[in-house]
C-alpha cells in the first residue's frame, strides 16, 4: 500500500485529496503504458476492494491529451 507522509497541520484535506488523485492518475498511466495487461488486472483488483457503503462509483478508463 502506498502511504503519504505529510504534516496534518500544514496540508489541508482538499490539497491532500488532490495530491493523492494526481499521484494515482500518474501511477496508473505509467503502469498502463508499460504493461497494459498488468494495468487491467490491477484495475480489476482495486475495483474489487473499493467500496463505500451507500455509493456506487463507475471507474472509467479515459484516454486524454497529455496536456490535461
């Protein structure tokens, strides 16, 4: 599991969320580029453990411009 070291008194929750999401996008993009089969297996694995009671989330694999 990836954990982030940060000072809770200095990093607002909104900034932490943005950092984690950005890291996730970059990490997933790299894995997808290097090993597409591993990316698909990892995505399916992560989906099976990503549940929040009362919420239904659909994960989309969107090809985007590198400048996004």
